[in-house]
C-alpha cells in the first residue's frame, strides 16, 4: 500500500513547530513537583492520560494493527525510552543541559542513515550538523560549569534512543500511527518509573527528590490538568512528529527538531533564575536556527520532494 507523500516543506514545518512545543515540556513537570509529585513519577503521571484514548483507538482498528506487534514494540521501546530519558534528564539535571545533550541526536541519526539506509550525506547536511553542534557548544558554555550527574547521562542516551526510534519509524513506515503512539506512551510511563529506580539506587533522595509518599488523592487532584496537557498538547505534538518521520530521513528530523532547543533555553532562562542565557548562548541559539534553515533548504535534487514513497511492510 502506498502512502501519499506530503511535500518536504510541509513535513519539515510540522516537525519544526511540533518540536518547539517540547521546549516548554519542563513547565508541567515543575507544576507537578509543586503539587508534591516529584522525580520521574511526575513524568509517568504526565504521560499516562494519553494511553486510554490511544488504547480505545487501537482497539477500534485492531484488524489494521495485526501483524505489526513486533515493530510497534521496537518503535515504542526506543521512542518511549527516549522521552522518558529526556524528561528524567530535565528533572535530575537542568533544562538546558538535558535539552542540549538530547540534541546530539543529528550525529547519531546521520550515522544511522549512512549505515542502515545506505545514504550519502552531502556537504549541506554535514555543514548543518556542524553548525548545530557548534551552536550547542556555545549554548552549553554560556550555562556555567556544573557537576556531571545522572541527569546528564539520561540526557545523552535520550538522543541515542530517539535516533534509533526515528530510524525505525522511517524503516517500518507501514506501521499504523495509533499503534506506534500507544507503544511509545506505554514505554514512556514504564521507562520513567524504571529510571526513577535507577536514579534512586545510586543517589540520595535529598539530591534528586523523593518519589515516595505520593498518595492516590494527589494524583487524582492533578488528573484534570495532566489530561488536558497529555491529550491536548503532548499527544498531538508526538503524533505530528511521528507522521512526518515516516517521510523524512532521521538526520533531517533531528536537525529540524532543534527548534526545541531555542524554546527550552529561552523559556528556562526567562522563568528559572538559575538558568539564564548569556550573549554567547544567544549566538549559539542563532547558529542552531541557521542549521535548521540550512537543512530545510538542502533537499537533494535527485529527489525533489526529499521523500520516498512508503511501501507496505516497510523497506
């Protein structure tokens, strides 16, 4: 079955603006912390409401999902763990550092394209990647020196997991979107709870926040807010990115998603007194925007749409 490919500009714009929404992902996590739901438990509580509507949707389309369970699980494991790792990095490190470490993604994604998709990255792709990485280095240098912690480890591996997940979405593009999303949100919740155990195993709760003592009443009290955020904001943003990743190569997606860096750094520097942006950091943000623009303009001439038709059963 062929899936009609959208224009490269449309798919790229969808990724760019949807990823920008993730730049404020830390705000509801801080809200939950203020309500007494801290640590990775906040990540699980924030994402859990999206599971029910997806479960109902997959149930209604069960016939369309038959035969794709293995691929759904693979995509869900990598993308779900990526979001769980990133969210945990934001909690245990800082918004800026976790976001920047996640956005080493284009490096891993470009390598995956070369090895798995047998793609040849031209000079515009490499120039965009270098510009993005230099921009992130400038952003990081403007944050000051902080001790390396478990949150930084989570942030680093979140980018690796997302690159593999994006490659699988591209490779197995015939997997129905509802199944992908259901698997991703389930593994985000499960992964967040697992990472909480990992973080607690080697670090004291005084340093990283205690997740014990949270009652069902506390979770139910924030359910209306988390439901609106999960179903009204997070789910549509992930759906849009997953849809676009069916048509775009992982390296391109990784570079376009750098829009999140700008929003995350700007919002954190404005709203969090401990995270401010210097002039060097703003220069880095400008380089990242330039990298995204360069990537959008570097569509290969041999494939004007920048896309491949999606085949039933993947490639």
